[in-house]
C-alpha cells in the first residue's frame, strides 16, 4: 500500500511489473477484498466490502512486465509473506538470464571462443536433470581434463582426470569447429543448463545460429518414459466429486500399468478400489482401435456428481461406471508406470510394468516425484524404429520451418480441409489433382523439380477452375468435369523423398450461415475464444471481456454483437461452460449454458461474412472482430464448426500451427 492505494509488483524472471489500482483508497477503516493475478500480464481488482462503496463491482486494472518469461516458478521451498518481511530474508531469482531447458531431442552448437588456449581450457556450467544417461557437452578434442565443481561454494565435489594416448598436449580446437551442448545425435540431454562459460567467455545457447529443442527458462518437467520395468511415485490425492485426472501416453506394448489401472491385453481398464467392495471397473475394448500403436493417446478420469465416475480416451464417447457412494476416495500413494517391490509384496497385487511414455499428468507435477526407479523423467524417445544416423562429426542442420519425408515408408502429414486437393510429383514434375464430386481432374507443370533445390508451389481453386504454379514462372490451368467421366485419373500413393517447408493451408470463409459450438473453462475474465477475419472489415469473433461472453460478426456494414452475462460473478468458477454461437445471415444467436441471447443488424442486405484467413482458437494476431488482445487461458474441448449441414469436429492436436497449447490434456 502506498498513499492509501494498493500497489501490485511481480517478477516472473524478466523484470519487475508495477501496477497501482487507481480507484479506491483502502486506509478508511473498512474491509476490502484484493484479487491479483499475474503472468507476463498482471491484473488487480479491489472490492470494498463495507462503507458507501460496498457491493460495487470494480473494473480490473492491468499492466505488463518486461517480455520474456510468463510463469511464476515457485516450489515448496518458497516463502509467502503477509503484512511484512523479516530482515534476514533475501528474495532473489533462482535462475539467471541465461537459463535454458532442453527437451531431450535437441542440442545447440556454439563456436570456439576467441580467447582459446590449446594448453589450458575451462568449461563451466550448472545443470538440473533427472536424466540418468545423456551427453551434456561434446567437442572434437585430442585429450581432456574434467573437474566437476560446486560453483556456488567453490568446493570441488568430484574430479576426473584423463590423459590421452600419444604425445599431443594441446586441445587444438580450430575456430571453425563447434562445441555441442545437449548431445549431438545419440543420448540427447533432457533438463536445464545455465551459467555456461568456455574459457571465461559466457554463452547463451538461444543466441546460437544452430539449435533445436531448447526453450528459455527452466520449467517443471511433465514427461516420464519407461524402457524397462520401473515406476514413479507421486503424492496422494483425494478423488472427490468433481476431481479430474488427465494424462497422455504412448506405448507399443499391449499390457502395462499407467495410473489407477492400465492396459490389459490391448484393453484399457480403469479400476477404482474402495475399502469394502470389489474394484469398480471401466473397460475400453480393442475393437474401438488399438492403443499400443506408439501414437499419442489421452486418458481422462472424472469423478461425477452422484455415485459414478467416467473415463474418456482421446475424443471418444465417455464410459461410466457406478460407485458405492459419493464419498471422497483417499489415495495415499499414487504410482505411474508400475509399483515398487515392497508394494507388490504387501498388497498382493502383481506388478505389470508399463513400457513407453506418460506426460501432461494434470494432478501433480512430474518434477517433484516422491521416488522413482528406471524412470527417464523429462524424456520421451520416439517409438518408431530407429533410422541410420549421420556421423557425429557432421550433425544435421535443422531447418525449423521444414519437414523431411521419405526416411520411412509411407511417411506423410495429414491436414483437415474442405476442398479435396492433392499435390503430386510424377516423373520429376509437379502435378495437381482434385475431385469436386463429378470425377477427377489432374495436370502437371512441364518443369522438372527433382534437382535438390527449394521450389515454391502455389495451388488455388475457384469453383471448377484450378491453377497450379511453380516458382511463380510455370503454371498449369485445368477445369474439373461437369459430368462424371468414364475413366478415372491416377493418384501417386508412395511418399515423396525430400523436404517440404512453409506449408500454408487455404483460408476459411464464414459466408452466410455458420454455427460454432465449444466448451471451455477459464481462470481469466478476459480472453479470445475464436476468431477469423479478412484484411478489411468482415470478420467473426468469440471472446470473454470483463466477465461477459461476446459474439461479434461484421458482414462488411458494421459489427453486430450478441452478449451473455453469466449468472454468477464471471466464468472463473472452475466449471465447464457450453457455448453455441450461430450466424444466420444478418442475425446472431448466442446460447451459453442453456440461456440464449440474440442480435440483429439493421442492414438486412449485408448478409455474408467474406473472410479469407485461418480460424484462430485461443488468441488472434489481428484485432478485426475483437475488442480484447488477451489470449485465452484455460481449457477448451468439443469444438465443432457447422456449415451447410456439414459439421467439422476440430482435433486440436492436428492444427497447422500451435503456440502455448497442450493438446489432448
């Protein structure tokens, strides 16, 4: 409090954010309620509970801290002070500016420092990891002496001395040679690094010209893999009504314990044990699709109101089973991937070890396990058969926006879109084929592209007419048939052996009528749910602003808005809310949790929303058809977009672009 007004200061790692609530002074002897939240953006509200202003809803005040970090990363060792702070406390950031996290699949290469003494060289860094077998740092040298030192205290904790064979005495690292952190090809490192110095020269791996799989900061680890029988024990929990447990997993084995149950001969079984009853069981059969295919699958367990619980796999329908009562079920110990030997002996329950990966468990964080054995925390190896590796002397150059095909049989990427467009290569030439329902049409550009160089391909279609352009110089036009032809066109079915980058999908047109349905829950009173627009006026937006849900449409003659105010204070109640937003020409209908709101444009002749950009969910890079810039924070599911009686179920994990999102969790 300063001069009677509430001040909010926060620092999430990149500098202090400051915000003063301008409306109320609180040194008036009355009770007030203060609510503050922060990430990169800080928000504060002050509610007078007594006096002449009691009961008035405040307007939240917001400000940003310096950009970079967004998470207030505290653990069980952190202190919370109320009313003051004692003199011996010295709050400080635990991680310095140069802290980075490696995901177990990446690395960074840096150049040799300018001040390089071939006879005496020192490399220092700090690291934090659960990885038991990984390469931290590599460079091509003839001999090496390594000393592991506690940098904070300066005490040598371990010293390893090695001498190379032969008479060479210097580390003659040439200026063009690289130093690698986090592994090169094999044994990639998963964990955090900071305070990296080579010959007293500091390095920030994110400033390297060659790195991948590295992010700034050091967040909690949310992945664990088991290559041999092991387990991870987490703290207990109370499975009360409304409790949800969700996780993702991948495996090639048809049997193994995941959490509260497991895979059993291809069937996924979830068992809930109570004291006086036999297990209550939900079984998902293999005939609904195998789960031990090495792909990502999600598992969600929910304690329902009343005497039941539900299990959902991926986006399938929920499976439910009854419980004897609605009392909380206390889980004293929680295990992932298997159980330890002493539990197996005392419980008379056989250990069925899981082999594969488990991640994004939304109960406890993986970074603070109670105990673990044979668990690779922070790493999830690729379960597809390994491919031949390149020599370690020449690690592959990673191009962030490109994807390589042809390394495995039938390699491909799939995308959902309305028009059936297929791009092909035949005899070294680019070909286009499509079918609008009356037969295939295809054609090729008579220009060879199998020369090892990058080429730009553009495909466009307007009704029956399609145009294929290569490098902006060579084009092929074609028109699909009006009648069903007697013959059929060919399709190339094998995978391309090459690379594709900068793939951009066709845009979305809202048009006359569209209906959007979704469910969400949130911890913010502001945020973008969904938006699409063109470069001028037309657009559609669905957003939460100051606790209200707004549905905007602009057909080109001005914005129309349907508004819904929740019955409670706002949507930040931890519950799922169902939304259906429908555009019918110049009319809008918004239904939220069963309550409907409507809006209508006075200009009935302006009825079509001509958009040409992708649909964005959770945030939007532009401001058309929206009033807030704040991205959505929370969970979203069951997104469906219906147009012309055709419903598209949106699979978030198949989106062409994902930023700051955890699909299927």
